[in-house]
């Protein structure tokens, strides 16, 4: 009897997992004993960190996309289409065209989605670099910006790439100063400090102060007044802007809540085994989990390795023992030509290295080599 492994979502976590399963279970797949199916709404894989560089004219949106067929092991079955229902009891997925897919083990890697409309005026008044269209519009706005006040606001938590708000702020300050634009830069965050992680906040605070960036913490955005170009906080504070850039609020997918896997679209997940708490033989990885880990590609990558090991053990009739140690590794741009990186896990505090051009080049090199990661090769 063939064991059917389904992976829902073709982002970093889902694509890496599918390829790792193909490598670990190659003998079983070739013998017809195991089937691996990756389901994604489209046939395209998107590497979202590229959008930050699109905003500054340093990358083209095409650099962020590859056909999933080019990234997946030839033995993986790719199904494109929108899933409208997950039935964990029947172990069945329902497509919007009426087709169904049954599975023995399911991994949910549906990620997060942007919901800027949750804050009045934000979609109309703010740019963002969390989508291709948003990054291109921001690129054009920055090119036309001839002076004034640029404000980056973190309008919701949690959000993809927790380092990105600090990165953009330091990059745009550097970018404008290098061009001789008479501008000031502001930053708002809903957290007690400029970043949720104290070591990152310490690092950011020093650099914001040195560059004249005005920061406003515990600033929970209530609404944006697009006529007056004013950002309003829930506590009544206001910040004026000439160009507003936001990290939009995020949400999980409705499918998760509808399936009883977790509230608000986030799968309730065991932080070590990555098993879904409310369903048998279901795992969750990446941004779709409710685990207190950053929404970062490295997290999805490491979690994919853990789940691949656990699934391979189950397929072979063994007790799964692999666990996720909470490992995170993230690059942080310190401007347009220097960067640092931070690493930590469940048992260690974040550590930042001194920023340098070498690390900046390393981040650029990784962005180019990312497609090897997606293929499960690194």
C-alpha cells in the first residue's frame, strides 16, 4: 500500500520539505511505496526577501520567481489549485474545482498573508515592500522623493522577516543621504523597544541615534489620515510624514481555522516536534505555525529538515525522534553596503556580529544561491 505524503504550500518551507523527502525516501518512492505531492495555488515559487532590494532599484522582481517544476525533484507530484477544505479526520483535501486528494501525512506550510485593510487608511496612505507590486511602487516613490520626512511604521505583529523594518530604516537613511536628499527618517513600532529581541533593539538604538532616526515605541497604529499625512496611534500620539512605508498587519489563512487547526489562521503547533496539536498525522512549518519564532526563511528551512526526518521515520515504521531546536539565522542590512547577522535557538540568546561589507556581500551571495536551498541542496 502506498503511503501518501502531502505538503500544502510551495514557499520556502514546503518546497524544501518536498525535496528533502524525495532525497530521504528515494528508495521507497522509486518502489512505489511512497508518494509525495506538493500543492500550491500557482506553479511559481517566490523568494520574498528580494522585494526589499527591488524597492531600492537593486533587484528586478523577476529575480524572485522560479517555476516550481524547475525546483522540485522529478519524483514529486506538483498539484496547482486552491484548497478550500482540509478534513483532518477523513485525511482529505478539497480543491476549489471539486477534486479531492487523500493523504496519510499532511504538512501545512501555507504561510502568512497581508491584511493592510485592518487599519483604516493604511492601504491608501502607505507603501510597502512585502509584495512585488508594493516594492515596485515604493521604488518609484523613492526615485521621485525630493525631500521631507520618511517614516517606516510597523503596523502589525507578528510579521514576515522581523529584521526588515530595521533594515529598511537604515538602508533608506543611507540611500537618501548618499543622494544628497534633504530628508529625515522616522520609525514606529508597537513593541516596548525598537525590536522585540533586546540584543537587536540595542544594536538598532545605537545606529538610529547615530544617524538621527527618530523612533517611537509602543506605537500601536490606529489609523492613517491620508489628507493630513499623519499616522495616528491608539494612545493619541501622532507622527507626520511625507512618505509613509508600512509593515502591514499579517494574518494566517482562513483554511487553518476552518479545519480546526488553530485560531486566526495560525496552526497550533508543538514547538519541538512541529506536530499540529489538534490533528493526527499533521505537521506545520514556517510562517503558518503559532510557535514563538521569527517568520523567517531560515526557520522554515530548519523546520523542514526536522519534519522530513520525522516523516521518513514514520514511513519506515520507526518512532520519530527528530526535534526542532528553535534555530534561527537572519541577516540584517546596516545600510546599503554593510550588514550583520543574528543567530539563536531555544536555549541561547541572540548574538549579533559586527557589521561589515563582507557580511553584506555574503547576504547578497546567499540571495543568489537561495535556489539551491529551495532544491534541498544546501
